[in-house]
């Protein structure tokens, strides 16, 4: 019992000095990519049928990230329909930049015309230390397989 207590204390001490505890809460990969899956179970015109995972998206310790929202097949982000991931407030601490549609699952730019519908949308996030635990409200708008308007409004948490 004493050995287990000492091991637990040593692990906690290691985690506190290395920041491992903060890393454990991150939904991002070691390369700073934060995939967010969007699935639809039923008509997408009902926001309750749209599932965003993870929700909220947690960035982990400070450091730049790329958040990539990935739609399942049949759904798209179409510029002609105004589809995008948009922040609900204008004051986002200057943390988010370079939002765009892409077919690349890592959120990298892809070739092709800018007006083409795409399966993914990405935002780059500075994720600066002073914004730790700040939550950002956003709205996801995309097009369904029959041209339906689909909308959901989850969260992002820095730090």
C-alpha cells in the first residue's frame, strides 16, 4: 500500500513538473492537429441529430494548433451557401486565423478553385498561454446531401 501511495505521489510530481496533466486534456495530436468529427444521425435540419466530437475541443498547453472539422461523406462546406465554421463573438483574443475549406484531413491547403465545396474546414489557433481555459463559441454551417442547411453550435477551450 505504501509503495502504491509513493508511486502515485511520484507520478503526480512528475506530471506537475513536466506539464503532463495539461497534455492529457488535449484533443490534439503531437503535431498540433486537432481533428473534430461531425456526424449526422437523422435529418441535419435538426441540430440534435448533429454530433460534434469532441465538444468542447480542448487545445491542451499553449502552442499553435490547427483545428479541422471533418464532415462525413455526403455533407460539404459550400462557399456558395455561406458554409463555414464561424465564431459567434467578434472578440476572440486574436487567437484564430486562416479559416478555410479544405479536402485535406490534416487541414492543409489543397489545390482547386476556392469556390469548390469541400469536406473539411480548418482554423489555425495561436493557443497562447494567457488564454488558457478561455472558451470560444462557434457555429458550424454546412450543406446536406439534398441541399439542406445544417447548423450546430459547440465550443473550443484554449489551454
